[in-house]
C-alpha cells in the first residue's frame, strides 16, 4: 500500500472516528434532554388536569349549594321536622321538583330530618347509594363528597351530603346526586398527550383497589384486565404524587406517567403516555444523526481522498524524479518551490543528487584517464 493510499485511509478514519464520538455524545445528551422535557410536559399536563378537576368539583358544590340554600326549603324542612304537616310536605315536594327541573345536571335530591330520617325526595335516587345514619351524624358544616357510581343507564353520578341549617341551628341534611359527565370532558381532552396518552381518574374500592371513574381511551384485553392494578393508579389513590419514567398500565403497555391526589373527594389522577410514542422522538433523533453521520462520512471520504492526493503528489513526483535520475537523466532536479518540509526535502535531494552526479563524473574522468595512459 503506497503512502497516498495510507494517507487517504488515515484521514478518512480520523474524520469518521471524530464524527462517531461527537454523534454518540450528542445522542446521549439530547436523549437525556428529551426525556427530561417529556417528563416535565407530562407533569405539567397532570397539574393542568388537576386544576380542571378542581374547577369541576367547585361547580358541583355550587350546584349543591344552589339547592340547599333555598330559604323556603329550609323553613319547610324545619316545620316538617316539628309536626310532619302534609301540606308542608306537598309544598316541600314542589320545591324539590322545581330544583330538579331548573338545575340541568341534577339527578336526585333526598332530605333528612334532624334525626336522620328521610323526609322527601325527588328524581332518580338509587337506594344503594343512600348515606348511612353515621354519615349524617358525622356531618359538620361543610358539604362533603359522598359517593360516585354508575347509574343503571351507565351514566356516572356523584353525590354529596350537605348540612341544612336555619340561622345557626341544624334542622337536617340533604343528599344531592349530580351527573358527573364533566369528568369525561376532563379526560377526553388529550391535548399534549399525543396519539396514545390519556388521563384516568380513579378511586379506591372497598378493598383498596383502584376503580376508573372516567372512560378510558384504550380498550384493555381480558388478559391485561386480569393483571394486578397498574402501579401509577395504586400510587394515585394512595395519595402519592410522583412521576414514572416507565411503568405498566392497565393494557400491560409500558408507559410514562404522572400522578396527582385530590384529597376531597379522595380521588387519584393519572396522566400517562405510551413509552413507544415518547421513544419515537428519540428514534427519529437517532435516525437523523445517522443520516447526518453518513453524509459527513461521505464528505470526509471525498475530502480525505482529495487531501491525500494533494499531500502525496509532491512525494510521488520526488519518487519519479529519483527513478528517472537512476535511469540516467542526471540533469533532472526535484521541485524546491514549496516552503514546507516537502520543499526542504527536494532541496536536500537535489544537493545529494548533484554530489552523486559530481562524484560519478569524477569517477568516470579518472577511469577515462587510466584508459588513455594505458594506451
């Protein structure tokens, strides 16, 4: 292998190794940066969803207050508690029916006396979700969430129990059931969550397992549904707010997730996106870097070849001059015009050539002199 080829290979190898080192460093650094940004984005979406859910809860409590704050309703409830007059009951029933008709998302109301006995009700109130006497006895002056369950028609409903006071005196309590369709509005918005991301609102069942209150974006297979509850959902109902760089969801798919805890009503919120979708950005980056590396490698090969030819040409020309002088062309000389080491090498080569030529000619002259004397 001549020096020109070795020089070309050396230049190309150096350029490719340098690009590979820079590419590997850039890929690792950008991959870490992308992961950090993805997790920050996921947590930001979780905080946004938490705020949305808090606004929904405030709106629900306002609707409950719209029902329980009616003065005439409280006066009649107090009067019934004292004597149970049927006329009072009829008037109370008309007020409840009017409230049901005027509040769009209201599904049912049930009023209780001071002793916790049912007094009147309206709407589709499921007997199974009715508050227990202990719930009413423990009720303070704040409206509290009682339960969330699906009605027979599949609609998710949420209920609150609220104190009924007249001036500063407790006269009874109310159980108010509302449609919880706003939860689907919160979870249906997948802005910032790509093609696979979703928001899941969960609560704990009787044995501490998470139950989804909102609709899911994906269908879970029977096999996946039989697995243990996903870790992000367990952490969410446990009151732990954290981020997961990788976990497994209800489908058995690896996901990245962020959890939030809504203390009242004791719900967990999980915002997640498939790892495969998030990794796609890293894969796209890797492919871009590979294409860039191939382009730079091709450029490096071309530049290396040109530089190799340029750097090796003076050495090749010097070699040709040496070969021709060896063949008898003693008047040839190497190019000394270059000011670098190649020019100095040519100068020393010419000086050595002149000395060799002079010595050779002197030798020939002596030999010719001996020949003449022998004659």
